[in-house]
């Protein structure tokens, strides 16, 4: 545990994925899915821990829940977009289609590159990451 960050694999390179999710079961599932797909994954239990983790080592991508206690995913997206524009951000939420809280369009407007409404399938997450992390072809 570093700075409140659940570090399954502690990396100091930019080839990892940071998962920011307050629900421990969902956080573990996302971490397991991404590790099984070959990604190096760090996980944070809230927005503050996630932002601290980015300062330790800038990840290639962040998967962040939107609705969390304390620092929300909306704040995380805004700060990452402002300070680390190279990070690909995927916003996830069970409330995107509910009419309550931040919707998917607003998350995209804040700077998320993709949004996924919970529940989503493993393949949807992996496809989104693959698309975002694919090297640009000149």
C-alpha cells in the first residue's frame, strides 16, 4: 500500500493502467480483467489516491468511476486533462443512463476519451483501451 494505493504491481513507467474505483469488488474485477489481458495495473480506492498515483508515475490510461465519495471522477478527469493531457481516460458509471449526476456526454466534454455505462462487458473495456492505446499511424 503506497499513498493509499492498492499496488498489485508498482511501476515507474508509462505502460500501465490506473483504475480508480471506490467499490472494492468492481475495482478488483477491473484489475483482474486488465491483468488477464496483459496490462500492468495499479488501483486506487478514490479520486485523491488516484491523483496521487498519477504524480508517482504517469500511466498510459486511467479508468475512473465518476460517482465516488470525496474527489469525484469528474474532478479527476478535469485535473488529468489539464495537467496530463497525454493520458487516455475512460469514465465509467452506473448512473450515466439514469438521469442523475454526470452523464456520458458531460464526461466526454470534461476530457474523457471514452465512457462505459455499468454494467459493461470485459470485451467493451478491452476494446476501448486497445483503441485508445493503439499507436497513431502517420
